[in-house]
C-alpha cells in the first residue's frame, strides 16, 4: 500500500525553555534553548487525498509547544538529580548546587533526562494521544524532531501499527 508523508515545522512550532541535562554523572549549568519542532506523519490517503490536515498538525503541535514555552523543563524521573516536590516549589539538588523553582515556572516531565531525544519522545507521545483522539486512523507513523539549535536535533519515531 502506498504511503505518503506530510511535514510541518519551525514556523510556529517553537518554544524557549530552560533546562539542565545530566551526562556521565555530571549536570550541565542551567541554560536555555530556542527549541524548534518538526512533525511528520505517514499514512494512506483519505478519500479527500489527505494524509493529515496541516493546520490540525500545527494546531496540536503549537499547543504542546505553548505548554513548554518560557518554563524550566524538569526531568522528574532523573536518576542523577535529587528532586523534591513541595506544595508550591520544586527543589532540585545536584551535589552542592541547589535550586528552588516555583511550580508555575516548571514543567515536570515524566522523563529521565531533558535531552532532545527524550523531549522528542515525550512530545511524540503527547501528540500521538491528541491525534488518536481526533481519529486519524489512516496514519501509520509519527515522527517528531526537536532541535535545540538549528541543525542540532533529535528525532523520535512512533510506529502507529498500520
Ligand atoms: Zn541544553
């Protein structure tokens, strides 16, 4: 069966966020990126010769970007950071470095690190749910790329099993 791919990217699919990823037992300094997201879906054509409505992909993608925009992205499931959830703050500690973030400024994500790879995986999982809630039964694959900087990104591909 023929498959087609459609892609939306960059224009409005952006967010600016702070994070500190960990690597090899170390923790980056707190810093931020102007992230850019690309979304690609593959599938068969509907009766109207669509794979997916570009505007729907952009709308769903932008809503997820907006959730992350101007926030600190916390890897809630980190095995390296000490993380305590209080009533109104998240306390994050790495060795001698300690941070207290008001909850309103934090997006606590169920991931073990805030790498572009994990952010792409999380984003794809959210978008998959949103797409399935809208039908989209003709789609066979969803691919999300998260770029930390132009030309520096990671992709996650979800096989939708069709
Ligand atoms: Zn970074």
